[in-house]
């Protein structure tokens, strides 16, 4: 169950897309620890998502696992309708769902380009557009886009991923300006090399370039999302917070 009482006494909840593993699951847990009822969105791995939601509930939080492919407009709308019915308005949206399909530009297929852009950028835009309606009515909202250090920093073989993440950062700034007067903040987090399944094949290649000489943890990214979702971050908007051990520097 996911009751519609949120942190600070607000009626609403937090929706984290792609939250069945890695950074998304860590963010879901961190927001739940701050009192937000959390919707753990997943596309395919129901078992993992249910385990994340169960763990949150066992820790005293409130969570619901909800399936939807965010690249499908109809599924996304049904997701929001389900969430609003069971948990209230989405007042914290974390656009975390992401995929990679790496290849050199000369070999990159149209389908791999489109899949990465549709998931990492277009899906995030559509979810944000939908969530803003309730946030503006409430005069409170937090949109947190999980971008990447690859957005502003070249990484050969990831032109599609870099384009999506750079676009996400630009989108963050623009929408932040549009809704700043409405009590809604829009920020991005740009993780560097984080120890997850998604980056396991990149660790050996990138670790030497990280000044901290280690990979980050999903919990370190989640701590930043927890701050950006808080009341204390009400004057932080249009920003990109790098969590990368100094890689972007």
C-alpha cells in the first residue's frame, strides 16, 4: 500500500522511474526514509521492484511497485493515474530510467539511437510534463533528472547516450526557469562512475581518469537526490550537481 501522506504533511508522493535496481533503488530508499510514500517504477523486473518496495515497507516506509515502460505514452499516463489514485499527486519526480546501447557513431544503428533518446530524454520529458500539472496546483514540486557526467564530457562510443544526457541537462535548466515562480524546482544530478550493473563494463576503462580513484556508490547519488527533494533545497533550481569523484573537473 502507498498512503497519500507525504513528507512535511503534504498530500502526495515520490515517483522514481527505473527504480528496481542501482541508483534508482537507492534513491527510492532515501526518499522513503524522509517520509515520502514512494512509487518504485519498473519496466520488466517485477521481482526486483517488489523486493525494493517490500524492503522500504519493512523499514517502516510506504512503497508501491508499479510497472510502466516510460517510452510508451499510454503506459506512462496509466502509471500516473494509478499513482494518483493510490498515493496522491506526484510531488517528487525522479527521472532515473535509462539505457545504454554503445557503439561508435559510424556503426550506431537508428534503432539504438532512438531507443536511448526515447528512454533517457523523451521519457523524462513526458513524465515531467505530466507531473508538473499536479505540482503547480500544489505550489510545490521537485523534479530531479538523473543525467551523467558523459553529457558535458566526451566518451567515445556513447554519442547517443551523451546526446540524451546533455539534452536532459539543457531541459532541466529550461523547465526550471519556466516553473520557478510556482514553487517547483527542477535540477539534475550528473553521476560519474558509479558501481552499478549498468557501468560494470566501464569501470576498468574509466577508473584511472577519476581523481578520487574509486567508483562512487548508488547511496552517494541518493544522498544528493534526498537533498534536492527536501524543503531546504527550495532555492536550488536549474542546477546540475556532479557526483563523480572529480571526473568532470
